[in-house]
């Protein structure tokens, strides 16, 4: 997984959503239930 720091306004929302739904990202976020969506 490549990690690159950018402003949120510079990130494609679909790529951010995919990243937030990645198992290695979700594991340390116990309050994240279900899939992360654009509404979140």
C-alpha cells in the first residue's frame, strides 16, 4: 500500500473511500462499522 500525503481536496473521493475500506486501514478503527461510503 502506497502512502502519500496530500490535502483532502486534492484526493479523488473514490480513492479515499477505497482506502478507508482497506482491511489494514479498518483494523485499528474499531468504531468504523460497515463499509465507509461517500456519505461518511
